[in-house]
C-alpha cells in the first residue's frame, strides 16, 4: 500500500500557521514512507472562499519549503483538486446515498427548525436534528416536493448505539450516536457540505491516512458512517493537538499573530519557521533543536507528537531565527535575504510614492519610513497617538472595538476598504474621522 496523505485547507482568509503545522506533519509522514502528499482546496463555502486566499495559502506553504505531488496548481491523476470544480461528483454520490436510504431529503422550513431548537433549548438538550422531525418530514415531503419547495439532504444517523474508532494518538474513541447530528450533506443550492465532499474526495483521491486537527474528532462518526454507507475502507485517523498560546488557550490572533504572512513580513527566514514548526513533531529527547526537513522526515514518528498541546512560543522562534541568520548564511546570502524581505522594487515602490512628496532630502527617508522596516512601531506611545484626540476614553475604546471587529471581517485589506471602515466607525460614534483614525 502506498501511503497517501493530504492537507485540505479552506481558502477563507490568511494562510494560518496551524495549516502549515498540519501540512508539515502530513508531508513528513508521507515522505518517510515513500508515499505521496496532496494538496486539496476545500472551497465549499462559496461565500467566504476567495482565489486570493487560495493563492496566499499555496505561496506560503511553498515559502516554507513544502511541495505536493498532486494539487490544484500541479494537477495529478485524481483531479480536479479544488472542490468547487467537483460538484457533479458530489451530486452523484449524494444520489447514491438517497437511493440506498442512507440519506433523506429534508423539507423542514427555517421556522420549523427554529421551533425545534427552541424546544431543545427549553428542555436543556443539545441542539441537533430531532429524529421525530424526520418522521414529520417524511409525512410532508411528497407534498412539499410536488410544490417545488427547497430541501437539503441529510445523512441518516442510527438512533442508538456507539461509534468506536481507533485514533493513532488517542487510542479507542467512543461517541454515542445519540449525540451525533443528522448532518446536512447537500445544501438547498445543490452544493455539498464539508462532510460529504471531504469523505468522497479522500476516498477517490486514495488517501490512506487522515491527519487533521483535533477539532474534527466529533465529526469522525459522521465520516465513518459515510464510508460504511458507501462500502469503502476508511483511512487511518489521527487527530492532532492544536497549536496553543503560552497560556494553553487555542492559538488566536489576539495573543499571537497566526498568519504566515505576518512572520514573512516580520523578517523570519522560512528555514527558521519550518524548523520551529518541526520542533512540535520532534522527539523531546533530541539534543540540537536545529533540524532540516530531511531530518524531520527521517526521524518522523507520529507518537513523538505530544497531546499536551504544542505551545507556539515565539521567543523560541526568535532564538531559532537568530541562529539561522548568524550560523547558516554567508554575508552575501544574508544580504540576499534582506533584499527578498524588503529591499526590492515591489516592496519599495509604494513606499517611494508616499515618501517622495514628504521629504526635503533623501536622508530624511530613514526616520520617515522606518515603520515599514520594523515589526512594531517603536517610540510611538499610546499617549503620543492620543495627543490632540478629542474623544473620551470610553469612546476611544468603542472606536477600537468597532474598527477591529470590522477589520477582522475584511476579506481584502486595502486602502479603500480600510478607509471606509474608519469612516463608518466615526459615523456610528458620531465622532470626527481624524479622532478615530489617529488612535486606531
Ligand atoms: N477544510 C478543513 C479545514 O480547513 C479540512 C479538515 C480535514 O483535514 O479534514 O480544516
């Protein structure tokens, strides 16, 4: 059997360090066993998925030194590797489940589902599709179908019993079917949900080992049932511990930047970043913490991954990056790295456009543009930023909160959108634009 693994990111934002960590593990495992590593784009969420995000994810993983044997950019015998291009495959598989009675068309209206949830909340039950509604649905389905009412397709979950499965790192896991939702497999627009697309693709793409984040453990019973319904052999499952902040909370951008682009921009070397992520999969007993991709592959053992939760400790990354800068690069290579980082036309041109009109001699440039070459803005204190701002402290706080929420939701970070966000914030708070812009 040839080992085949994959990473299956959803292109809905900046490339996340967690995706790189999962990709690295899947890559090393496949290469250690002489197998193949695939990249699949899971863009079933048509609203949040963007081509820019997909491009950034691919570029970031390449920047980290990873490559894939099959994927949307390199092709392969099991393509297409972008789920939005595989709709017909999912429709056909959904039809199979309907025909075998393992799925059913659900015509429940949003109001009926809301009533179901209200009843469950009142009874302090977890929200899920209530089996009694299935009987009700069956009684009205033909009539609603004839009237052309919209429907979703849900999978059948056994009324009772337990799903038992083996997880490489966690041993046997048991989940009662009574806690598993009758998952929507196909939405009313005829597009699949993650669960159907993921299982169908993993099977058709010959994936032998699924190694993914632990947040998917609760989905495993649904996936395993789907394999059973289709009569397929399921892959070996490994649920990986999620990256954590130093306080052990789930890695979040409030406490640590999570975008690979941030680390690129901040001037970390890809080798150092790769090495840093590699530390999470190395045995703790290994002495030198500096390691190459080949060493990671050769020494890869999934059991080295500690379930305790790998801590994303950026001081360690700093330490490693310093070592790489000092120990691994000649002066020429160092200079080249600086050029790739920022001293190149693509990065300098927009800065030049802004600076040209604002200086009287070229040596003013250093002080004027230093923030473009720094990770944080030194010397610019909160007091200095608030100087002359005519907003009470609580209004300033409201401005930060409001602006931040909207910035978070921006799909594309550009001048027009950022400016519109700030204007909206000022309007909502009935404040002057400059009083909002300055502290933000
Ligand atoms: N698209 C899913 C994600 O981004 C993939 C999960 C999986 O590996 O099955 O988390």
